[in-house]
C-alpha cells in the first residue's frame, strides 16, 4: 500500500505540494487573530473552505455543493 504511487504516478503525486499551495491563501486568514472572533467561527471557516476546495478540485460547482449540503 505504501508504494502504490509507483504504480500510478500520474494520479498519486509523490508530495503534497499541490494541497499546500491550494490552502496557503486560507492559512493566512487563519493566522490573522481578528478574522474570526471565536473557536467556533474558526472551525466553521475551516470546514467550509475544505468543502469548497474539494468541490473545486473535483470540478463541481462549489456553491451548489455547499447549498446541497446545507439544504
């Protein structure tokens, strides 16, 4: 299981650089102490951003995805 990326190097990258680049903009928001006013707000923002980026990566409209999860 550990060496599965050797069998499929196109779909399984060796590093997580792509994921880190995708979230780097949002990490700056998280580091700003005045962006959210509570731990609950931080958790909510992290979850929404995660859903948004996952839908965007799967080429799904993120806003429709969020709307379907809320409704």
